[in-house]
C-alpha cells in the first residue's frame, strides 16, 4: 500500500497450459498490486513466466484461476469483447520487437490505436499524436516509415503509440531487448520522464538486473512465483 489508487490487483492468479495430459503450471498463486504512479519492474530469467504474466496483466489472455481487479472492478469473468475495451482504452503496450506497421508512416502508426477507442475522437487524437511524437524527439521524422529509423527510434515511436489513448497503465515487455546500450539508456530516460513528470504508471518486464534497478519498485519472478 502506498496511498495511491489501485490500478491492477491480482489475487491468487494461476496459469496452466495443457500439453496432452501434461499440466504445465506456469504462474503459481500470483498476488500483486500495481498503484497509480508506480514505476515497476518485473524481473526474472527466461522462461520464468514474465510474458505469460504480462499477457494476463494486459488482458491479452485469461488466467486459469484467481481474481483480477482493474481499478477495483472484478474483471475475472469479463468476455473477450469487454476485455478488448479495457485493453484499447486503458492499457498501452510496448514490445521487444516494436511491432510497428511498416506500410504506414510514423504519424499513422502513432494515431492508429485511437481508431479502436470510441472515447478518443480522431481530431483530438491527431493533435495528441503530434505532441507525443514531439515528446519522444521524432518530429522531424513524422512522415518517415519505420524501416527508415534506427531500432531506438522505432521503440520511441512505439512509446508514443502506447500513449495515444492516455492509458491508465503502460506495460513494456523487454522493451530494450533488441537495442544497443545507447538506445537502451535513451528509452529508459523517456520512461523515467513519463513517470516522474506525467505520472504515467509503467511496468517494465525484463530479464536484466541492470534495467530493473532503475525503476522505483522491483519485483522478481522465478519459476512462476513472485518475490516482492
Ligand atoms: N502457449 C503455451 N503453451 C505451453 N507452454 C507455454 C505457452 N506459452 C508459454 N509457455 C511456457 O511457459 C513458460 C514461461 O514462458 P514465458 O511467460 O514466455 O516466459 P518469459 O517471458 O519469462 O521468458 C515457458 O516454459 C514456456 O515454454
Ligand atoms: Mg518473455
């Protein structure tokens, strides 16, 4: 507890995959609360269940059992459609491989998620996209295609895109995993600024201790178990 409102609370979350008769328990009774303004890292070795956890946090996948509260609302039994609304309106995603659309320019990539959010009118989203592209220092590249940018620049575009719907939380899965050390520190500086100056709630998932050290709060996951 830190006095800030709760964004996500997981209670006794498990995730089991089945391979034939084999039961693979990937997440084991996860209890985790994320608060507004948190700058949190979830660190663990490869295969420890980080992406599985991120997919559940991000409403991209459902837990096998347990309770998921999003802003104090129990969404454990929400339909796929209801979950997709939470995802598009409340959550921003950043992935290791940037996941930009290569046939669209930077501006179009950033504005794209607003099209799926009925609460973000297009005229407003266009203005916001320009502001965000400026914020990540890419105004001079606004009409360029992703393949004309470096990896670090592409990830900056992905950060701007993640913020277009003013999400209540941003989830970044190995956001610097494909980047050199210089681009990594650029990206981490942007996260820190967003958290400190704009009060954006950010969760970074990483296997690197060096990266997890820079966040305000750290959690470790090992073999599907959280150590706080
Ligand atoms: N769809 C799936 N079916 C079966 N096993 C899976 C599936 N997805 C992930 N796993 C297994 O779950 C474990 C955790 O995977 P993952 O969450 O991707 O780990 P991390 O992101 O920490 O590297 C791994 O052993 C992986 O093989
Ligand atoms: Mg992973």
